[in-house]
């Protein structure tokens, strides 16, 4: 059996400090007739692509979170913490599997990292995170992974220990390598337990390797992790592990009871001679049906494309994989829809002239209708439009605004703008998706054309010892790209809405007012707002579009002002002509007065 090894240098303080979790008489298995309703076949997405499959030898870790709540981008600074500091972890009694918050030790120094935060997941305190990129070049993604129903039913309540978001945040704060990220998570679960919503997984990666880690429900501290090498592609949608060795192996780590508990429950019998398969023993079948490479999913499949091996086979065919390919994977309309809370792409490069040049490409909401903005570790600030606002935040409608946030809230919220563009585009996707995609990919082509010069200027300052000047170069570039992206988003949204109004008007249900505007939480994926045209874009998914990327010529003049409805262009011509006449008359009047 593979046993967790304690070789993590950053847990030395944690190893000395201990926390007593509050005991409770209710810590017994609860009879659940069905699994946690939040554990659906429709949550976050992540993909790891090994360096031998990429065009420049850099591995990629990318994906998005699937949460219907407010999302914003954040840069978390490196911090020093006084000895004896603790952090709050876990969930409250409001979680579907009730928990109890507790405190565990914090390390003395935590790392700088880039992340997307969000405001709501039932019973899990906000802000929540699924990972990001830290100053040591470690990237993380968090993805659902349903445990078998018996484990969900048998989870004692109230639960204690860190939840999925706590683990993601702690890894960003502490991990120097992807392997160490696994060790940190495993050690925390072994020591303090684990608070679950029904099973979960993480993908961790650095420039050398990736790791997939599965955390099981059940309250037994079950977890397992496998190394991903340079020739591998791994898709978590959901996260999964297959055959797993029963003897120690450098490429596999696990809780001490991983094998023995499966035998104890009768879920695996070594005498039968079959491999120990983590998904078969502790998980559930994939929710979606297999899909042939290049084919569209079965229209009757309620969970289309939720079959990771099918997507892995498709993405291997992308090799040699480029940054634009990976951005397009996360943007693909087959899964980037109304519950795609944001998009991230980390290109993991350990040959940078300075670690602060490491970059996380971020779309603040569904990338299908939002731009990727490159943020470097050295970037010191985020434009207020990309920071936290109250849109889609729990209880915002029943409370008033804290005056400290008044000016920030007064700014346009990029997440809401791009979300509006999603609704407008996907409502008439046959008409608008191609135009919007071309605009964003063209915009990103401009960013990439400018990125090299920005990084070279910053690198010269770093080499000269002027870190402040280098950071200013990076911040100014990210701010400019973010602001230009928002201006282009406003332009595209105005254009689409103007054309809608000219072409039959904005659709409204009948009666239009006073209705519940929510979609039932158990609705199939394709009942949600989405832009899938039956296999991706009009010409197919990411693989079908390989080799054809953004053209700056496809970016409209987004600084030109108001958009004229398609059949009312003459109004704007007349207004312009009239303005010219008024201006000419004014000049003639001034000249006449001067003569007299």
C-alpha cells in the first residue's frame, strides 16, 4: 500500500502546532437516502497537458469554475504571520452535508499568488477559490469528483477539517512544487480531516510535472494521488483516477487506509486478481457518454462531453499544443456556458529571467464571450472594474452597501458586462457567436504581439535591480489590456443589442414581469444558456479549428462610439451630416463676428 510521506519543508510549523477540534455528539453517520444534491454531473473543468506535447516545451494547466455566483480576480500578496496564527476552515451547518468551522495553524510566511475568487457555495464561507498560480510557479485547479453514494451517506456530521477551497488556497500559499502540493493536502487531511460536499479532486502542476489528487467523502480521510508525466493529457470533468498500485510507488501517494478500507467494505477483493481501480472502488461512473474525436455529443445526453477519456483523446490530437489552443479549449462553447464562472490558463515556464514574469491568463467569466487578460505574478494591482462587486453576491439584495466600497461598486463590473454579452450572444448564437469569437481572438492576438516587448522591458528593470519599475511596467500593461477588453466588450454588447432591437426586438416571456427568472438547479446542461452550435462553433470544436487563430483585423473599432442598428444606419448619417452643418454654421458665425 502506498503511504503518505512527510517530506514537506513548509509544514514544519504545522507539525509542531496542534488544534483541538470541537467534539460533538452528532458526529455519527447520517442516513441519507440520496446523495448531496449539489453533487451533480455539471461542475468545474480542468485540463493538464504535458510539456512533450506542447509547441514550446511548457506544460499547461487550465480550466474554469462552475459556480452561479459573483466572480472577480484577485492578487494576494506574500504575507508574514505572527507565531501561533491560525486560519478558519470547514463549512457551516448550512452546507448540504453539515459542517462545523474550526481553526488550524497557519505557517509563518505565505506566498504571493493570482486567483479568481467567488462569493457563494452553500455553507462554505466566502471568498472561495479553486486555485490559480503562485510565485513559485505552482498552478492549481479544483474540480468535482463524485464519491460513491455509500460514502456520501456515511459522512459523519458535523464535518470538520479544511474544505476544497481551503485546500486550494493553502496550496497557493505554501507549495513550491506540484508534488509538495499533494503532500500538503494529504498531510492536512491526515491531521485534521476533510469537509466535503460529496467528493472532490485537484489538479496541481509545475514546469516539470502534474499531479491529480482525489479526495473522497465518508469521513475516513481517504485520498489518492498520481503523478502526470510529460507525455500525458489529463481532463478532470469530473476528476478521476484509474488503476492504482497496492505497493509503494514514487508516482503514487495516498492516505494509509486507501486499500484497506476498500477491502473492509467489500468494494475490492484482492483474491479476484483485478487491479485496484480508484474510480471503481470509491467513485461513480462518468456522467456523460463517450464521444468520438471530432464528433458532436448525443443530443439526448443530459451531460454532454462529461466523459474525460473522450476529451483527452481529442486534445492529444492538438499536439504540438500552443497557448492559443489551450485558451480555445477553455473557451469552447461545448462547455463554456452560463455556469462557467471564469477561465484560467497557466503556461508553466521555469526558464524565465525572473519568477515575477510568470503569467496567468484570466477571463473573469465564461471565456466564450470574455477576453483573456494576462496578469503576471509581479503585477501589483487589479483595475477596479475587475475586482469584487455585489452582482450575484448572496444577500446583496437584502443589505445596503458598505460606504468603504462605494467608489469601487460605482465602477462598471467586468464580470457583469461579459455575462450580459454571453446572454445576448447565446440567445442568437447562429448569428453572433462567430463575430464575437473573432473579435476576442483578434484582441488576444494584439495582446500577444505586445506581450514580448512588455516582458522584455520589465526583464531589463529586474536585471538592473529595479523591481518597482519592472512591476510598474507589468501593471500598466495589464491595466491597459483589461480596460481595452472592457471597452471592446461594451462595443460588442451594444452592437448585438442594437441589432436585436432592429430585428424583431428583445425577446421577453409572456407575461414579462414579476416572474421567477431562475432555472431549476436540476435542469440538464443544455437547458442552460449556452452557445454550443452542435459540436462547438459553426466549424466544430477546438480541434477542428487548430491552426487558425485570431486576426487583429477582426477587432472592430471599439472606440468609435454608439452602434447604429442594422436597418437604421441612415439616422446616424443624418445626425452626423446635421452635426457637420451645425459646426460649419458656428465657424461661419465666428468669422462674421470677427470681420465686424
